[in-house]
């Protein structure tokens, strides 16, 4: 399961960023949902890549995690479209699976 989640981290990240969320909290949400703890390197690389591609935006959250700086990440309109297109493509893939 870890490999599947890691290989699809961008779609997973866009899903969880539908509402503002920190990278730290995103890791916790994935662990709670799937029982797998993704490495911070995988998650934060995805956040940076998606922000660079204008699919996410972030803003500083004061005092959320003690003395560390934390950023809430939120999907942009471009990211929302990308996420919905990805979900649609996965849906078509699943429909075409031959058992």
C-alpha cells in the first residue's frame, strides 16, 4: 500500500488540500485513513512540486506547531481541475479493468 500511495502522492495531496492543511497534518490524515505513514520527504516534495505548478497555494500559520513554522496548503482552481481530471481518468481505468 505504501508504494501505491507514494506513487500517487500528487493526487492524494490534492485531495487532502481541498481544505487548508499543513504537511504534518496531511501525513497524519493519510496514516489515519490508510494505516500507512508516508515519509515527510515524499509529502513535502509533493507539496513543493504542486505549488511550483500552481496547483496549490500556501500561507504561514502562526503557532500551529509550537515554534516551527507551519504552512496551510490549499488547492487552487487549476489544482481542483487537475484533481477532478485525474479522478475521472482513474474512474475510466477502473471501469475498463478485466477480471
